C-alpha cells in the first residue's frame, strides 16, 4: 500500500479507548502531519504534532511521549541535530526518523545518533504501524522496568531498612500510610530490630521532614537528668544549673521526638509527658512560663507495656495516648528470608566505608548466617558483617571470618567439658554459668541488655548471677 492521505477526524480521540501510546510528530508539512495523525489515531494512539524543531522541543519538555516521528529536513534545524537534543531531554524516548531523502548514509547516521528506526517517504501504512508498535512497546517495557526497579529498591530498602519478607513489607506499607499523619506512634520489638530506623523513616516521609528528628534513650538517664534533658531548665533550677538550657521538646518543635525505651521512665516523668501530649504545653524545670510546642512523638519499647500497666509501673492513660498507632517489629529469627539481603547490604556498606573491593558472602557463610538464631537481631548481624569485612583479605566472606559461636567452631556452651564424677546438677549448673557469662561478654557486661536478650526480668538474671557466683566485670574489662 502506498502513502495514504486521509481525512482527519477531529473527534476521533473522544471515541477511542485509552491510548496505545503517546506519539509526537515533528514535520514541517501540514499534510504529512495530518495524514500521520489520522493513521495513528485510528490505531489507538494519542497524537500531538509540531511543525518546527523549536515547537517539537517545547512539546517534549511539556509532557512524556512514547515515540517521536521526526522529519530529517526541518526549516529551523537539521533533524539529526534535533534528534540529539531530544535525546538529551529524554534518553529513553524512542525516535523514528522519517524523510523523503533516504539514503544508506542518512540511515546509518540516524541510528548512530540514537534513532530506533528509519522510514522513507512515501511509506507503507502497515509497515509504518508495525514499526511504531514495536518502538512504543520497547519504550513502555523499559519504562515499566525502570519503575519496577525503583519500586523494589524503595520497598526492599526503605530509608536504609532492608527486607523483602512479608512482615517487613507490611511494615513498609504501614509506614507509608501513617507518615503523613500527626498521630503518635508506638514501636514495639526486641533490642536490635531497627526501631529507631523505622522512626526516622516515618519522620523523613512526613511533612515534618525539613525539621529536626530528635532521638533520646530514656532508659540511659536518671529521672532528674531525663526531665532536664526533655524539658530544659532555668538558671538556678538545681545546684549545677549555672545557665538556662533548652530541652529536647523545644529543639524538636515542628519536628519529631523519638523516645526510646519509654518503659523505663519514672511515673513522675510519665505524667509530664502525658501533659505535653494532651495540651502541647510544658514548663522548664524551675520555670513558671508555659511553652507551646508542636512535636510529633514516636515512642519505642522492647518490653510489654501492657504488662507494666498491670503491674502499676506504667500509666494506663499514657499507654493509650502513645498507642494510637502500633507497629510491631519482628525479630530477625522470624524473617530469615531477609538475612541474605541484609548481609549483602551490610557487606556493601562496610566494604565501601573501609575502601575495600566488594566483599561477597560464600554459600557456606550465608548458610551459617541464615541458620543462626540472632538474639541481638539486625544490630548483631551488622556487627558480624562489619567484623568480617574488616578482617577479610580477599573478596569473599567465608566461615573462618565469622565468630566461633556462629561458625560452629566448638561450642559456646561446651556440655561435655566436666569432671567424670560430676553430678547432673553440677553439669547443668556449669552449663548455665557458661551461657550467662557468654551472653554478658557479648553485651560488654551490661546486665540490663543481657536480661533483655535472654527475655527474662533483670531481677531473675541477677539472682542467677549471685547463685552461680559469677563475677561481674566492668565495661573497661576490670572486675
């Protein structure tokens, strides 16, 4: 079939279904433009036209197209030069050159400059439509691939939170839903599960992202110091208050305050936090003037707050104020399919930080990591991978670079090392002592952290330490 000159139908777009693609025609001949427009609209495409290079560039800058049909000879620009400029604006855009001056040389130059095809006038309608469909299909497939990679990257590594397991994908979705709200959020999970990372992700995806994210570990301070840190104080409020000082609530104004280990707060401090949540007002320690703040609170805990409420150690009204939206972070042992993804992420991170070539995990090392129980969760995995990267001398992380208790070199709790005449009670007691000492060493002799990892009350751990005559070392290594 030869080139066809068809009558344009101005209302054709109104009766067509959703377009098969968006095409821009750049040609200085009006009859050519309208013939191509009609042909493509009948085939289901949305079409725009331009008669000059400048007009065509403006169209490309205004919206996205799947394909450009570009004339080689334009009054204000050489078509090959325009092709290069269009590609600068959108490198993924498909371009078909179309001209009456078709030569092998022009075809080669057009393809070298980035054209996906080259068609001569007069054209064959069926062949032109086939070429258009192929070019539009390639562009749409590439765009979908880019969008999919972007979505996967965001979902599997959301603000440095890595995971593709079902529990983590649900958390990513929930973070996306709640980030824009003003609601208070309670994060619950074991130590090392990434509660602060989730809090930062919520902040960075909220309207408060340009303001401060202020974290504070409420379990690491005595009650009086914590209150001074949170609310600030005036000069002379207490003996060492030689000058007035702002508190974290003021610093976090119009931003986010992250209260970690909130279950350790004294009841008195809890009541003051409750007042800020209710009235958005507080006073400096020793002050008389009320201050108004707009702070979003994200709280985190590794203990069961409901149990603390039942025991009278946590205010019930504060619990319900904090628990508007609750996000439970699973321990790493309950999302083992994330371990390879996390291990690779940390290997890349610490290879780069230590200026090493990328350290990859051997199949056996990865198997050991996946089978380990990870009492310290993601934080422990990160430490293990950082250690392996630093100690490695080649590009592979092998079992020899993993700690003994993970690699299975001997036993962290050797059951068989006892006197031949030892009783069952003595053997069990010896094993219990070794288990507790091993955990204390991992926690740098921090008994609170060790109790959390064992998931027992601190008082229970202290009773066992006393009964087993375990000597507690200070953090500098001295007894």
